């Protein structure tokens, strides 16, 4: 007999109000009843939270018992008989609502859960409004505690989901009330503006400032967040072609009904006043608005001229981690079919190219081995060079919750990031010494006999050679150079090796170094030594920075690989589908294209959704390179710094809210992007623009797609591991994770359970990584070390967040400096400091904090007015050319400039 899904989840028969139904055994009775269409009133319950049972609205009678029970606390069992609305319980519910309505201002008539129940039971508010209960301090969240009913859902969700503890209950009994923790206002509290409290509030005491209560929602559209690589699914509420509100999808497997400040509130850029919605051409230094045919013609002529005069090596395309998989696929296809060049890359080059290279070398697949769901199963979590709670907030919150629930947490980061407060061990290496620390952990594991001998025997090669190599990295031998106590290194090694499964996450603090690829390889070595790969709750997992940085590279926006990271030796598969030969000559990556422009050999460049003038290191050199080009096409939403200062043609693109397609998140999950708004003005989806340019250059037949889905179906033909990822299957919440080679394949949560990827088979070799110090070291002239990175409230170059409500939370970049250094320079919070390196300078306001140690400082790079990347230098990872953003020797000088 076939086993059905209902048998697998354990459904049982229950009688509800005289009707027999099947409900999932052991689950919450309240949620089970809701799932079968029975609306039992409730005010204190939220499926994301532990049952509370305080409001007493969800009382039901079970099995005829004399005392009603709270449905949220009751568990479903076989044969139970439930009465949901007997007369006595309905009377009790009405009386509870009458009591609560005494505190509600007269005349309030909202559409939240509480006011719906008031109308349902014929109860009206009778209270008076107290202006003292209104808090207008927060730019994103409006607070009116006149509406509070003390359900405490805001307090509980901040604790149980976000782990921020920004709300508290003060007072006792009838005098108890909810207030911000340790502060008079929410803006002054530890709030991170995730909006979870707003999302759970049933009364309107907490609301989003991005929406007016009276504005109706015409339509809800489910889509995927356009910010970081976590890939949260969101519901976009729109009215008259404008976004009213954005909320998390509660059934999304990635974010589980949670979101962050950017995903929830940073959507104002869509209708920002400086949004460019018509094509433009620069003539004699001035922009002129033109028609789409004229703009497309200018691009086609520029590329033709460069090809005719200089050949395919003189043109290039830089694709976008902001764009969809379909659009990135077309961009690399355009480069190879129309321009006849492999000069194509994306911004993975400046962030996680080292992750892909290292993981492909060690494991055979250049992507995360595991899934975010594995956080729940990990007994140990190692976070190396990743400020997860700020840069990947939803995953960061899950890591924090795992630590609060008993998982061991090891943090490796020069800064005292938020997760360090929850760590059993926080290692703070000197910037640039990751390889030393990670090799020292490996040496301790070997020396102390903590190696998983069975796993190594079955799955690992060259172990003896590795042991001989790693001996020179004993913690006691390297402690002084890396600045970490040997005892702490050994403690971290013991935790990671013994409290298994252990899951490793890493970020740009590992990859953006001259030894970035080597650093990721060292983490992979740790997983192999301890058997922490190929099983749930383990693995090596890059935390991807931008929404589709995994997908853009994976679609073939790489000079050395085709779609699916297929090597050029597999070009025949693509040629059969494209009807065109793949160029045989090697291509240039993004950094090499800048070099070639400087040398005068690159003449025309198309940049899509990437502000390279602001975000590339050594901005002055980048600017000089861009100014040598005969044609620079920028395709974006705004005149970013690249377009403003250097472009010759501007093509206005749609935002992610205005088009269809897919994104690929950091755990290999492909999810749908759905259009919530029509294109603003004359903007077009990126894929349509590529199609138009290809047509103007005589290759329209190979780009004759009518929809994003048609493009995706071609992608599935050339990417065997994604062949089973058709749009109909991707309509389900969470989409699917590749490999998914067939239509009946369930997708893959954990890689390498039986064999490694590529041609490796069952075993792989440990890598022997030498430590090579970065040449970028402090000197008497430049005595401080600058590290750059991102912050919670802004995103990357600030192109979107800088034009949204969230910009008020962090209006500009800051320089974090230790108290001793601030005292030495005689500066305080807000004072201006000029940061000068061998390459340039920038002026930043100071933030004095012990998050950084003396001699080191940290800055974000989201504000074009600050132009922090004028300071960073030209050094690169030796394998992938990823820039060394994390180590720059600088001088700090107090200044009156701001």
C-alpha cells in the first residue's frame, strides 16, 4: 500500500463541532483548527511563538470536560471531541473583549485582529486617548500604547524570534505595561527595526510608518527580498501601483515569518524623486533624454565600433547580483554570442569568488554545503569573518537563538560583533592573519587527538602529508603573530571538533584578503578533519552578501565558467542550444577589465546594477580607468557614481518589485521573484534591454524570449543540475535547492553525503596552506589598520537604502575607533577624522566604541559623499583577484571637515 503524505505526518481523526476532520497529531489544537477553516478567536497567540495561554479567548471544550482549555496549549490526539463555541465560552469571550475595550480610544475602527473581534462580538471601544502613550521617536515604527491590550506578543517575538529584547514588561498585575527596554523611547533602545513586533501586534499599538492605516491594500504579491543573500520571502501590499507595506511570508522556509529592517522598510527607493526612468545619452558633457530606440542604437554602435577597431578583447560586460538569474544568464550569453568574448564577470569577484574557488577545489562544488535549516540541528556554530546579525540579519537571529538555546558558538572576528556576546570563545585575530588562526585550530585538533578517524579513513586523502605540514602552526607558535591567545585557540578547536555536528559560516572577513581563497580552504580542512561535512547541522557555508550574488556567478557571469559553473571544456552543450560557438580565448575578470581599461586595451564596457566607481577599491585608479573608455553603458535605477561621473549611455532598469524571474540565495535555493508593480516610467526589465541590444546588433533570433520563464527554460537545458526546477515547481513556498536534476527530484538540502562533487568521487584531499603575510602592513607613517564592511541599516553602496526610510537610522558612514585611540587623537563621537592611506583619503565622523581594538578601525562605505574606497588599495587575492578590502594601513588626523 502506498504511503500518503497524511500518513507520514501522522494525521488523526477529531470531531470538531459535530464534524469529523483529520488533524495533524501532536500539534497545537488552535493552529490545527485554523488550518481546517475553523476560526477560534485568539489574541495572545502567534504560530511563531511558544504557546502563552493568557488571553483566554481561545478557550474550547475538549471531550466534554467541565473546564474549558486554551486551544493554543492543547495538543491534538486521536478521537478528541472539540466544541469551539458553546454559549458559555462565547459569553466569556464577549466579556473579555468588553474589559479590553475599556482602554481603547472611542471611535477607533481598524482592520486588525482585535478590532475584527470587537465587531464580531458587538463590542465598542469606550476609553480615552492619552497622548503620553504615543512614541513618535522611531522612523519606521509608530507606537501608540493607547491600543495595547497586554498580550505581550511584541515582547515575546522580540525575545523568541529576533533575540533582541528591545521590549519589556514593567509593573505588576493591573499596573503592568509594555515599554522599550532600558530606554525612554524605542529609538533609544536596542531595537534593530526588524518589524517583528509590528507584524505580531493584534491591535495597532505598533504600526509601520511606511503605510497609512486607512490605505487599502489592492493586491498582495509574494516575492523574494532584493537585499542580502538570505533570500527571505516577502508579501508586498500595493495600492494604486505603489507599495503600501511589505511583510514577511509566514510559511517561508528560509525566514519563517521574519524579516529585517531592509527587507521590511527599505522600499522607498522605488518611487524616489531621482529615479531615472527614461534612457539618456551624454553629449559634450551633458545628459540628453532620448527614446529607447536611440539609446539602444547608441549602445549597438559603440560595441560595433570597438569590435571592428580592436576586436572582442576590447569589450566587456559586468553583470549584476541585483538582477535575476534569467537576466544574468542573458548578459553572459550576450557577451559570448553577440560580442564574441569571455570578458564577462559579476560582483561575486569582489566578495565570494574565493568561496566558490576554494569549495570547488576541496568539495567539487563551489557553493554552500548545507542549508539554513541546519542551524537548528547544529550543536556548534563557527562564525568566521561574518557579522551575521547586521549583514544577514534573519540568519544572524537564528544563530543567536541557537546559542540562546544551548548550541556552542565560536566567533572569529577582529571586531566585537554582536554574536561575540553569545559566544563561548571569541578569537580576535589581527586583520590578515586568518590562515594562521585557522591552521592553528587544525593543528590543535590533530595534536589533541580530536580528528574523526573514521571519516578521515573513508573520505579524506593525504592526511599524513597534512599532519606534517600543520605541525608548524601549533597555537603556541603562531599566537604572537596573529594576536590570539593559544589557550583560546585550543578551546575553540575542542568545541568545534567534539560538540558535533558543527556548522561553519564565513563571510567577507575571510574572503576579502590576499589569502581569501586560502582562508576558505582552511575552513574546509577543519570540516574534513572533524567529519563535519555531508551531514545535517554541519558543513561550510558562505554567507552571501547580495540577493543574487550566488545566482549571477552561477548563471555564467564568470570569464572562466559557463552556466552552472560548467568548465569551458563542456562548451558543446551550450553551442548546441545557442546555435553559436563559445569563444575559445580566455576572458578578463572584473579587476582585469579595470586594468585593461587603464592600459587602453578595453574600449567599451556595459555595467549592469553595480556601482563600480564607488565600490571598487582604490577609487582614484578606477576613475582613471573608466575615463579612458570610448563607451561606458550603465544600466541601473539611478545615476549612481559610475553613471554620474563616467557613463556615456544610461539605460533605466526596473527594480525587483517590477519584474518576474528568480533569485538564488546563499543556500542554493532558487525562489520566484514576482512583479508587484508595473515598470516605473519608461524603465524596462534588464532582460528586455539585453534582448533589444542583441536585436540591434543582428542577433535577435538567439534572444527572442517573450518572458522570464522562457529564458529559465533555456537555462534548464544547459544546466543539468537545475533541469528539475521548472517554474510550476518553484511556485511552492521556498522554491527548491539544487542539485535538482529531474522534475520528480525533491531538491538537495545537504551536499556530499556520499560523494563529493565534480570528478572527486567519495574522497578528497586536505589542502596544505602556507601562511603568506599581506604586504599591506602598518608603518610609522600609516600606523593604523582600516577594515571596511557593511552595517545593518544601509546596504552596500546605499543606492536603494540611501533613498528609503531606513536611511534615517544611519544617515552616513562612520569610523569606529577604540577609546584609547580616540583619547590619543582627542576626538569624541561625531568629530571629523581624515583617514589617509597610500592610495587616497576620506573624511568620516567618529564613533568611539570598544568593538574595535586599539590600532584598528572600521568603516562602512554606503555614502557616496564619504567615498571610503578612495582609501582602500589595489592588493588582491592571489587565486581570484578579489580585492583586499579588509586590510589597509592608514593614518588618522583630526579635522574640522565633515
